[in-house]
């Protein structure tokens, strides 16, 4: 299967030297799944010619908000709606999670209770899974028909399922401790409460469920492609 990675931003070179950019991290997350990958920088208006160029699509995180006035956001929403229509499975992470929700009728806002930074626990139907997060924006209202798969006290819609068409996560299963440490050092001053950054740094050695979510994403792509 070919997975197209739609890049909605890029990390500074100093962070890329630690972990690679979004595409490299996703390739690592989904490594060993017998996928091939191709990345397009949609934030630079580099779009695939057709949603049928790949068997599934993965939309990355971004420093931007989905409600901001960038000329590539509306075309990306159109791309999502077309992929859903023609049954090309789409997975969204953080910004991608929010973009898909907005494209399909949900509501995204800058959350008035602040940021989620570092390792957080999410309730997946009674199973708690730890994942790294770095966001203030979140889905406030899920689109009609979407099923909320995960939540916690801070984030009501931490994972959403749209049948066999789309699967999205607010947290970053591709982020390991190196990325959180790097973000804390380079972007920590954007977080209103410095205590959150300190707590994130203290939790760097705690286990994460990245492999579990990676397997779920891989299974979703296969099942959606074969549906």
C-alpha cells in the first residue's frame, strides 16, 4: 500500500536533526507495515494531483490553526472531503485531526483552558493509553456521525472515527521524548504556564503507547483500503 503524507508544516532544522520532520517520524511509526510513502508539502501549496494517487492519506500536525487564513487550508479541506467520498482512508494527527473535523462539519477553537503539553493519559473506552501532546487548539464539537474513541478531562474529542473513511488523533503518536524535549527548548515560551513544560520534561522517560496507536493506524489503512 502507498500512503501519502500531507505535510502541513515543517520543523526547524535543529529539531529535524534530532528526529527528522513529520514525514520521517510517520515512516518510523508505521515502519515494518509494508507501506510505501510519498510526502507533499501542502502548506507550500504542493498538492497531489488526485486523491487516487495513494491508497490512504495521513495529514500531519502544524504550528498553524485550521481556522487561520492560509490559502492552502480550503483546498486541503476539499481534498479531505473528496477522499472521504471516494473511500480513500484518511488519518489525521493534531492539526490533521482538527482539519478533518472542520472539513466535515465540526468546530475547532483555541481552547480557553490552555495547553496540553507532553505525556497525557487518554481513555480509549476504558483503556488508558499515554501519548505525547502539544496543542492548544482542539475539536470543540465533533462532526455529525463521528464517534469519539478517546477523551480525557482536558480534551473531550481526543480521537474520532468516521466509519472506514477517517481516523484522527489529537495527540502525537509519532512524537517520542526527543521531540518533546526539543519543543520544550525551542517553543516552550509559547506555553502560557511554564509549569506544564517543566512537568513534560520530568516525564520524558515514562512509557508511551505509540506502537499501539501505530498498529491501529496501519490496520485502519488496510481495512479502509479493502472495504
